[in-house]
């Protein structure tokens, strides 16, 4: 018996790295998996069927069920076709993992629309297209569902040279938090993954010799569990997973100043002095290196 027996999952960007790890584990746990991958390079250029086909072959050779899909999540029709293919082949859809992504890093002073637009298109618009099609199918089935949005500490906390990527990933997290509220009445959970995993996209961020410690396969188990029936009450949460460490990143509010509701508004100088006096007591922001290493 597998944790995901009888489930049907779509994993976008599943030809390598984290998406591949998700797809292989989901299949091992009993899910039928649609392995979606356009087959492009890290920056989004090019395409091909080889990587998705190889993951499907690996799943089938291990006794699992899988179907390759080569559509682009940036195209609404192709995202819908991906969902339709899952239903045609396996009869239903229970899980969507929005994982497809590209990188076009550059400091902001060198950023232009050719670097900005494709990153937003793949990550944010791509998550929208895939989710819109999958969510509609889950609502129609009337049995709930699981959606995982892949964000990043670059979007939730910040990172140098990734204003385009960070903007897209922050948008994905906001998208997920709002959809989680709407999805409750349909028993569709929506959670955020901010992974720190070694892959071709992130290899330059990790010290030499850390491939195993931060292998993508260490991230996928928590996601598999979140997509199971046991996690039916967990939604709208943000999980940071780095190696074997699983953390919950949650919004916090720190009160700087307050006054009676019927009192006069603060003057700029008054509130400025309150803000300055409170700085030493502000919660210390978590940094990306702390989360990774």
C-alpha cells in the first residue's frame, strides 16, 4: 500500500531536478503521474521530449504508471490539454505540483524586459494556467484535491540578482494564500513549497560536495505527505525544505506604536521617533544562507 494509491498527479517541470524527484516518489507511493516538461534549458530556451520520456520510462520500469506531456505551462491551451490528457489516461486528477521554472539572473541595474518577462511568464503565469485547468477539474469531480505552488526564499525573503525571479515567486506565494481560502469549500488544499535543493538550476549556489545533503529527493517526502489524505486539513501554509530540515514560514506582525482610535493622527515626526526607538527590538529577519546552510 502506498501513501498515494489511486491518486493521479501532474508534476510540471518534471524532467529533472526537483520535479523528477517528486514524480518518481509519487509513482513509488502509488500515484499515476503525468510528467510534464518542455525540455528546455535553464533559461527557458529550446525544447524536446527526451527528459520527460526518460522519467516516464523510469517510472514504468519500476512498475508505476506515468504519461509524458511536453506542453508549455505558459500556454493556456497546452495547460488545459495537459489536464485533459491526465483525465483521459487515468480517469481523474487529484494533485497538481506547479514546479516548472527558469532562471535569468542579473542585477537590477542590468535587468531588462527580455530577462524579466519570460521569468514572470513561466513561473507566475505558468502556475496560473496549470492551476486554473486543474482546479476546475477538481471542483467538477467534487472530491477535493491538492495543489502545491513552488515559491522560493528569493521571493519570500530576498536574494541578490533575482528581482525577476523573486517577484515571480512572491506572486506565486500570494496566489497560493488567496486560493487556499477559496479552495476550502471544495476541500482543495493549496500549500507553498520554498525548496533549497541541488539541481542544474541551483548548482552554483551550493558549496562543493553538498549534492547529497541537499539532494532533491530530500524535499519530496514532505510534499508527498502533504498531497495525501492525511493532510486534508493543512492549507495556506508555506514550507521551507532544505535537506532534511522542514520549516514553516509564517506571517508575523510586530506592533511598533498604537494610540486610542479617537486620538489625533500621528505627525510624521512623532511616528518617526516611535519607529526609530523600536528598531532594536524588531524581530530579526531570517536570511537565505541560514535557511540553506
